[in-house]
């Protein structure tokens, strides 16, 4: 049974982490195999995750001859799949359906989902940030997606409320936490990231997707945090969760007298493993924050979206979100208080993480049941 997984890629490590979670859960069934679009990554990336390549139909039907000649068994051998081979669809986007993303993208998804629904495929949207849907065209497109889907999971209450405003209280709408909490760590012996200390995870969206005041202050805030912790004798290192953040990380490192290690890995699962080695994490990347919290690592977050506050609330540490402005004194004080209480916080996080993982497993039970129909 082949399941098309959309919304994931290896170019964004949060998106890759979501694919790792999907792949892991599909493999548990013993009867489901993932298929991904060619935009997922390179052929090597697909092979690394054991996924087949989806070949979308040509709307001009210029490919009808070779499609007719290539029978199902040959497609399986070559690791190719098209619509006839797909049993169900999983959308594992982190944030793809909202006014912020524009009409063209969501309408394209709505048309694609409607085509698959007409073919009788089960469509599941895994937990993700959704909405708002104020634009009339986007609202209509999202309503169409709701009509096509068998299950839709909002990641937190705000997204769930946005979804209800579009679709009503449909039976297919659910609330479930981010599912990357289930991704298993890689063997520690394979991870050469620093151990202990404060791990800082930057995010370029704190500059591009925030107010002018926050954008102007962000890098200076991170630099001051690193200096103050280094002055206290705390080892500090920088983890680059997404390649687009390298520029910020390198600027930070070069601007400091004690240059911290800048660490990155091409495999999102290894990034999660590395975050689990820190004593505390200062995270601006959402899925870096999910990874750290789910592993019981005390964390403080900066935010460019409501989803950060919702996540911290799920883990019972609402006060670990810092607002960055011209005055850095208060957010740094919050960070230092979090450092002093990190061991107690870790115990709380481990308890909360166990409950969140249990809810995520319940969700996967529902998903597998629907896809098997």
C-alpha cells in the first residue's frame, strides 16, 4: 500500500523531521510505503528514507504513451508511482494553509486534493498550524480542502478555532500535538555535536517575519546572551537547524571574542539527537524547540508566530517565551532564571512529553485506520 506524503522536504529540516516521523510510523505497519514528490529532495535523499518518487500526470497528456507502456511491476522496480498506484495521501506540512501563504498556493493544493478525493483516495492532514482564513478566496479553497479530507488535525487550539470557522464542527476535524515528538534519536556515538552547555538555535525569520524593532534587535540579543553566559563560565554553541540560518550563525560567531562552535548536520534526526545533548536550548526554530522539549531539555524560545506560545503552553512552561525589544535586560533575566531552574524544568518536561507522545500515538492509530479503509 503506497501512501503519497506531501508537504515535506529535505531542504527545510523541520519539514524533513516531519517526514522522518511519517516514515517511521508507516514502517511500523509493515504494509505501507511512502511516496514523495520530486521536490522532496535528491534521489539520494529519497533513497535515504526508502521512499518512491511520485510522477504527477501531465495535464496535456503528452506522457500517455510511455505511461501505457510502463506497467505496474516495472514502476515498482524503478521506485516510481503515479495516481493509479497511490492508495492514500498524507499532508505533513508544518504551515501551508493560511492567509500568510497567499491564494495561489492554497488553491493549487485544493485542486489537487479534490482530484485525489474524486479518485477515492483517503486524504489526511497531519497536525499543523492553520489559518487565519480571512481572505474570501483562501477561505473557499480551505473549505474545499476540508470537503476532500478524511481527517484534518490542527496542532493547537488557535489553529483548531481557525479551522472550525471555515468548516464548522465537522467529524473529520481533530486536535493533536506536533507529531515529530515521536522521532527517535540517532545513536549518540554517531553525533559529534558539543555536549552540555547552552545551545543557541537562530532563525532568519526572526529578522524577515517580525516587526522592525525585533528584526533590528534580534542578532544583538543573541550575541549578548552568548557573552553573558560565557562570562559565567557556561559553554555555548550554535546549532544551525536550517541551512538558511548559516549567515546569522557565522556573523554571531565572528563577532564574539570567544567564538562558539557552529554545528550542523544534513540529517534532521541527527539534529534532534544533538539538541538532546545540551543542558539548555535557546531556540528560534520551531522544530528545534519541539525536539528539545520532547527530549526533556529545558528551553527558552523567541517567536515570530503564535505557534511558539501554544507549544510552550502544551509543555507547561508558558513563561519561557521572551519578547525581544530595544531593552535586552528582561529577556536575558528570563533566560538566566531558566538556566538556574533547568533541572526542575527538565523533570516537568519529561512528564509532559510522555503525555504528548501518548496523544500523538493515538492520532497515528486513527490515521492508520483511515488509510487502511
